[in-house]
């Protein structure tokens, strides 16, 4: 269980210049627009494509949820949550994304520093298009509020 005093980092990843690749960033923006009582105790961060520089924020968190475009072999806009060891397994066995460094590499950095949170999850959203573009496709944009709600539900479970 995570107490209300513990820090939960919600980190949105993605390149905002590659259409659906930006979905993690957009989910965090959506959460930032919610009433403060819904996101109380959360650290909401646009991680963009910052790579290893994210280690500090991740290391300081008691728990973390990472939101990113992910190839789920599902329909565009599908949302899937991978928790703990399932997250680790998924990251080790997926193809690389356009990020400069893989999320699995960043987690390895946390492991080296003995700072991997027990409560951790990846919220993956199936992209439709990963080409140059400033907007999400319709199916992926429709998944943003669904992913945000899934995050809030997961946090409620962690705190119960």
C-alpha cells in the first residue's frame, strides 16, 4: 500500500513531433487539467524524450506510472497496463521506440542505484501512426481520457 504522503510520479513519455508517439505527454497534460483533488499527491511530469536525465525524478519517487505509446498488437487507441514484473518483462521484449535511450535502460539505471519502486506500472497505448505530425490520430486521442482514468484507478488500488 502507498500512503498519501508518498510520492507517485506519473511520467508521460513521447516525441511531440511524431503524431501518436506523443500520447504519453498528452495523457499527463489531460491529468494536469483535472481538478486538483483528483490528482492530489501526484507528481505529473512531461518526460518527452529526456532519456537518462529522468533518472533523478524516477529515483525520488516512491511509486511511478509511465505512460507511453507501445506496440501492443492491438487496435489503435487500445490501453494496457503492465505492473511490476510484467512491466519489466514487456520492456525487455518489445522493440525499440524512437526515444534516444530505451525505458528498459533507464530502469536498469534505477536497478544499479537500488531505486526501482516496488509499485511501478507502464500504461501502454497502441499508436496508429508514428510519422511526423503534430496531432494524435482520432483513435489515439480518444484513448487519452481512458488512459487517465485507468491511472487514477490504479493509484486508488495502490492506496487501498
